[in-house]
């Protein structure tokens, strides 16, 4: 299994009462599939996996695996609070037919490098499913060093490394040591800005959240470079959408992504406590102060993109309409309210 191009980390939709809403995964997945997204990450940071019980995770994995089968490949987050929970969830993902698993080091423990390696090896040796490793030191408190990442790549079913740390020299050391044995992708956090450096040294693509809102553009941006024109295209798109990426990461993930999906008429819903949704004046400030100057304005309310997805917008529409290439179809009408209701 190869992990290349744009892999979008999708959110977990919840009902008003806080329970997971499995049916709402469908339009989110369909939107990504329609625009050619290369793969999906389920139950990652964007999926609020740390806020879900083991049983809820199993329900989501089973449902999403069945719905995406023969449609779009997925990696499902299987890391639990401890090694045994991680093994259990990874075995379950394999049993129900997931394409692969995504594993991060359990948070708060901060193991030394040798123990970190043993954790990955212990889980991987219990299953045959392909596994991607997620290095996210900001969230988990420990960095997978290049020599450890290279050692991990020798485990039989490790297929990819997702890097989310702001160190280009580490990326280079990892790529030199891996010699392309596994795919290396980077997150789209703008304060890290490691997408272009990774692609320049042979990286395989991105694992991103901004693609929830601009999937087609992130497919183009995330293509591995084969020729000079690929570099020019990625650079152009980074410059164009960097402000939107900044907005997506301006509040704890996935708060902004869920608000953006709601604005598009897709079922982002609310995050689970302790995270709270963007509403009223707070959402207004976010869109008016940070988005409007970067996004196109429309004059009437109805939003319809070139592929006939119909969205009911509750606004501020003008802050997001530039995600559609055919701006002539984006319109804002009289009486639009400035506040989003969830």
C-alpha cells in the first residue's frame, strides 16, 4: 500500500446530544471522494479520537470502512491510552477490513526512544495490517528522532511516516536514512511550513485538515514532484491558500474545520467538550478580520459548485466562497445573517 498525495483528516460528526452521528460521515466522505482526494485519515486529531470511547471508535471504524470500501482508501487511528488498547483497536481495524492503521505514540507518557520503538514493534507484530506512524511531538510530548524513525521503517508492515514537527533538518535526515523505503508525508500546519521542503526532498504528499474545505486544491498541491512544473504548481497553491491554512489552525483543531464545514452546508457539527464551537461574535471576528481580505466576495446567497453540489449556507458566506473555482455561481442574498447557528 502506498500513501501518496492528499490524505485529508476528516472530523467526527456528533449529534446535538453529543453522541456520534455515523450517517453524517457520508456527505463528508462523498465530498472528498468527488474531488479526487487520495485518501482519508479517520480518528486522528481532527476526528477527536482522544474524546471517544473504545466502543465508539469501533462503531466509527466499522461504519467508515464499509462505506468507503472500493471508493477511497482510509487509514484509521488506532492508538489508545496504553499498548493493550492500541493492539485491540488495531486488530479490530484489520478484522473489519480497514486499508491501514495510523498510530501515534500515546500521549503524556513521553517514553525514551528505545521504548517508543518497542511500542510500535509490539503493536505491529500483533497484526498484518499496513501501519503509518504519526510523529506529533506537540500533542504527545515526545519526538520520534530520525534514527528511531529509520529503525521503525524496518518493521515489516510499516508503510508510511506522517511528520508534524517544524524541523527541516530532521526531515532531511529521515529521508536520507529511509532511502524511500516508506512514504513520508507532512501535516499542513502553517507555523511548521514543511510541505514544500518535504516535497522538494522526495516527500510523498500531505496529511492535512485544510483539504476538508478545499479538497481539489489540496490534491494538486500535494502531488509528489516529478518535474519542474509540479514545484511551480505547489508553490503557487501554497501562496494562494496559506491564509486559509492559518485560519484552520488559529483555534485548536478541529474547531475551525467543523465551523467551515457547517458554513458549506456539510455536517461538521459541534466539537466535544472541552472544545466549544465558534458561534456569534467569535465566528464573526474570525471570518471578518482574518478571512475576508483573502477571500472573494459574492452578492447572493445560494452556493453551488461546478459539479452540482448544492450547499445551504448560513454565512458569512463571503469568507469561504473562494474554495470553489467557478466563483460566478457563488452568491450572497439579502437578509443573510452574520451568525452561524449550530
